[in-house]
């Protein structure tokens, strides 16, 4: 009986426990459902809020006007103006026959075809579907008018672009023949001047009237305080005509200081400048900087007719002994960039890599392998020391500092340098007659990759290399970009091996943007308005 009672008790207990477990499971399920529902409701509300905020953000922050500034304004007419900002924005208002992309490659614009018949004759075909912003047709007469007008303006920045054009012949309704008075292998790069309307100036004053254009934007107002422009909805370039920026407002300032101050106050959206101290004027917080290589190239020309410098091993060693990074950072306060070759300003023909960088060990090995010995801190061979004169313009303080730094570096390495600081007139005489061992000089790169000044016969370094001369001839006689890249790569290889020149540094340009300016911003020396169709303000 006892055993039976125990069994009955256990059965009752088990049933009771099973009921309790079922109740617990049911309770847990109910709690989970309630929590899940609550999470769903909260997530739904947050998602709705995020979605509403995104819509509100798009509506509120997509500002379709761009505010620009110009200091020391002269004229909106691009053939007359010398103002850098007018020239910079010209391609989006007043288009040329050919334009340049971000790597300085020629691209069709108002012209659709180009061919070289011989060294003195070129054929240009223009587009058929282009209209001026007053809805008249763009024609060959506009091109002829513009060329003739620039020839009448010797102070125009584009005068040299057309000075070599002897005459223009109209072949048919959209084809021109341009005859030159002298050979110009890079003539196509000169056809980047803005074209103006012939019809407009039959009845209007060229100096006083706002020119119409064919570009993405058109000028609607030019008064004492500002210039206004709006998107040209009849623009011919349908591929990128849907720009977000509807209007441009360009404020005129009496000085660069006023321009900087108004940027700092948030009244304009960008500044394009070569002032490397720009942050001292506009601050460092809340701005975006876009640095790009300038056109001023500073280098050493080594006279290869000099008995010491006729040895390429000496030239190579000198190149490796010069620490350009130290030169730029300590002497030039990082206002310049290290530069190794004349095409390293962003040209598509130059690979972005440093060559012949500072390497004192390698320089010593080169000299020792060719019989030079370092005796008492000086390199000596056959009773001769490496002693050279370095000419520099005494009126250029920056270049005098560079010369002094080079002297110090080379003398620390065992090469004696005597700096010859001369007046500008004497300096120019040295250049003309090539009366120097080494000369510290420079140039402003043209947009074309023309290397004839440095490497053709009678060049600054008295450098002679038959393969270089032949390569230049091949370069001058082709427009095929694949062939050009191949030929330029070979020319650069030879130049880096022979070292007739030592590249030193290049100036910086800076585009300063408000953080509220959104889009793909990629300036170069031709214009800072590439991809403006992607820009907008928040």
C-alpha cells in the first residue's frame, strides 16, 4: 500500500509539473511576441523618420546655385581679359575648337575632326549641331572672325595661338584649311582659344557688349558688383547637359584680400590660387584643399660641352647627390613640389613616379666605377677635381636660395661649386650663348608636351644624342597616342640615363572649396571646372 501510494503521488506530481512547464512556455511565448511587436513598431517608426529625414535633406540641402569670386576684374570678354579666373571659367561659357581633359589630352569640342596634310597645312571640320546662346547657328564664319580678331589684339593672351596662321581657306560649309607660316608640330594645342560670334559683332561693340557663347552656361548679367550666368538648356553636348548647378553668381572684389575674406565668411564657394599660404587667410577648419601641379618648372641645365660634364657619370652622380625633398621642405618651405621631369605637371605622357631620387651611395659607386676617387673630401681623377660654376639670376631671390642649397649639398658630397650671381641681362646673355657650366633656370610649361627646347639640336645643355633627335622627329610627325606614349617613354628613359638636365621643383596651385560644395572636383592648369555637371551645394 505504501508503495502504491508513492506511485500515485509521483504521477500526480509529474502531471502538475507538466502543467506548470506548459504554462511557463506559453508565458515565454507571449512575452516574446510582445517584445517582437514592440521592436517592429519602434523600427518602423525609426525607419519612417530616417526616410522622412532623407527626403527632407534632399529637398533642403540640394542648392543649385554656385557662388564664385573674382578679384581685380577687367572684362568678361575672354579674348580681352587677362584675369586668371575669367580664363579659368572660359571653357564652360565660351568654347574652343578643341579642349583639354584632366591629363592634358586634346579632345574635340566645337571641332569634330582634325587632320594634318603637311607641316604647314591643317584641315578642321566643325560640328553641325551647335547653336549660339541667342539661338543662331554656329558657322565657319565665327571661327574665321575669331582668328582675325585675335590677330588684331596683340595684347590678347591668345595672340601667340594664331600668330603663325598665314591664312584661312573655306573649303565647304563646315571645313576649313589653315595654312601656317612656319612648322608647328603641336599646332592643335593652340586651337584651344574661345570662339566668339561673328553675327553678334556685326551690329554690336566688341569692347562693350557681353559676348554670347556656345557653352554649358551663358552670361545673363554683368554689372558693377557681379556677373550672373545660368545653365544653357539648348547646349549641344547632350552627354553631360544635365548639370545640377542652374545658376552661377560671380562677385567682383577690388582686391585678393576681399576675395579671401568673403570666402572665409561663407559668401563664396571656391577659390583657385597659387598662394600656398592661403590657409593663413581663410583658416584651416571647414575647408577642402585640392592641390595640383603648376606650370612653373625649375631645373638645372648641365653644359655637356664642358670637359667635366661631358662625362655622363658625373652628371648622374650630381643628380643622385641632390636631395630635392630637403630642398623643397627646408629651403622652399613646401611652397613647391619636387619635380623630376618637364612633363610631370599631369601630362598623360608621363608616368607618375620619381626618377633619380637622392641616393648618395649610388652616386659614389658611379664615380668610383669610372675612376674617380674621394681624396680629402674632393672627387679627383687624372689630377683634376670636379669644380663647376653655377649661374643664377641674382634678381630672383627664390632661385638664389635654391642655388645656395645645391652648392651646400654638392660640396658636402665632394663636388666644388662656385655660384655666379649675375644680373638679369647677363643671365639672359648666358642662356643665349650657352656660356655656363651649369645654369639654374626654369620655364612655364605650355599645354602641349613640346620638348624641342630641351632635347632638339642646339638645346640649352648642348646635349647631343642621335636616338633622341630621331625620337623627337617621330613624335613631331604623329598624333597617334599609343605611338606617342611609346616614344615619350623611350625619350624619358634616355634622358634619365644621360642626365643633361636635373629637374628640381614645380610650383603648386590650390583650389580651396567650401565643405558644402559636393561633387567630383579635379582641377588642373587649363580649368578647375571639370565635372561641374556633378557639383551642387548643401
